[in-house]
C-alpha cells in the first residue's frame, strides 16, 4: 500500500510544476489510511489530476507527507490565497502552507487548548482567522498575517464545528455539531458572534423538534452576492435551514428550508454554489448523495435532483466550465462513510459519469478536496 503512493515521490518538483501549469485541473486532497486498522498509518496532502483529457487523469502527481499522528481534516485558503491552513483532529496545531513558492513548505502553529480542530474562517476587516475546536468547545482567534494566537473564545453552545464570517454585516455564525467523544450526542444551536468585538450576541435552535432535537448543525454558508445576507445551514439530521438577515433589526431569522431525510438521506454536510449563483449543490454522507437546487430565488431553494455518489459524500470541486462536480467520498473515516473514491457528476444531467478510485485502490480514503490555489474558484471548503 505504501509503495503504491510513495513511488510518485520520484517525480521531480520541476516536472510537477510543468504538469500543474499545463493541466486543466489539479486538486489537493488530504488522505489517510482507510479503516480501523491504523497500525501502518499514512497521512498527507496529495496533488491529483482531474482533467479527463490528461494522460495523468485520476493519478497522484506528488504528495506532501504529514505526521502520522496529525489526522488531517480540512484545508482552508486565506482570502489572498497565499497560505493554506490544514486542521488536525488529533494534535493542537495548524499546519500552515506557504503557497508563494513551490514546492510548498509547511510550518506548525501551536493552538493550545484546541481539541479536535475543525474549520477555519477569515475576517479581512479584522485581519484575523478563527479556528473552531469541537472537542474543547472554543474558537481560537489568530493574527492572519503573523499567525500568532490572539485569544480563545469559549462558546455558549458545545462542540463548535462550522463557522462562517460576513464582514459586510460584522457577523459570524458558529454551529454546535456533535460531541467527538460520543457521536450519539448532537447539538442543535447556531451561535451568532460579532467579529469586531469578539462578543457572542445570541444563540438559536435550528430544529422545530423538542429538545434535545439531535439536529446536529454542521456547516453554515453565506450565499454569495445575496443582499440582505442569507446563510444556508446543513444539519446532520438531514435538513437544510436558512438564516435570513434583517437589516433594520440587525438580527437573523431562522427557519427550515428542506428535509433530506424524507429522501432517505442523512448526515447533510456541505453546500457549494455555482459561479452564476443560480444553483446550490448539497452533499449528504449517508447514503452518499449529491443534491442540486435551483436558487434563482435563494430564499426558496427548489430541489432539482439527487444522485448517488458513494458512502461519505462530503466536499467537492467544479470543473473549469462548471459542467462537472468531483465529489470526495469520506467522512471521518467512519465505516460505511469512508469509500475513498472521487465521484464525477455531470451537472447538466445529474448522472454519475465516472469514479476516480486511485486512493481507494491504494487502501486510502480522502478527507477533503480543493482546487490548487491558482484556480478560478471561490470555494476553499
């Protein structure tokens, strides 16, 4: 298994740079050894070719190894795309990649008190980054220029995971997701914060069911270009909630927008928007599904289709023409939700047209996928 991956290290940096420059589409993925047996564990970042016309299609071009005990989880680009932040589920650190020169070099930033590092969000107005720590129920704030830790904010709702920042209205949304020590315990609230002051302004339940509802809000995403501001919130119970900004009152109003569990789906995770702003794509890890919505009216998303990918459907990237989605199939390496493949979906028809099984066949699974930083793509997560 290790031989299958490490043979790619023989490629020189010069060859890799030339390959990336000429390729239509190269992605970065975080990979790890698949399954419960971690006795010979691998953890790292890989460059994979997604251009179907390339002779290297589906192949790993090179890798950046990470410590075996790191348990890499997500990659987040800063707004200028000069740095990439990799979160760790196991160690109190961020790995920060310098993207200004190739090959990328990474340093470790200590984030003391962070247990189970999840998401990173950026405030350009405040010049800060914000790291959610689901195991210690805090958000750690850092200087976006120096990466010095500035403060640690204790959350009023446990298990913070998703975080979204909107500088135009000076607000952040933080989700209360699940207890990483006991995944049977799910949160149900959204915490509203003010980046300019670091103050918690309010908390809101995102379920119409009696408490404890087990909603498990995972992520919050501001819909690009919509005013007044609007956010979509994914819940592990299989629902989509909306947070609508009321400018005159300077508050959010929350309501349910769609139920995926009625379609036999659970563990709703991520939302991605197309470049035109009229489509949203939502992943569900159980049973592994990509959903398409017409968001011509973003406050009334209309479900168009759902297509099966593979167990653990999680993050995705788009092809340059916006016609394909590449869905990474794995959630936390959980049995039944760690397929390890990348499903290729035709977004015009909603059909799965291919599966990239390079990692899966090597005994690995993938935790996230993002395009390389020079790509014309505004998603970093």
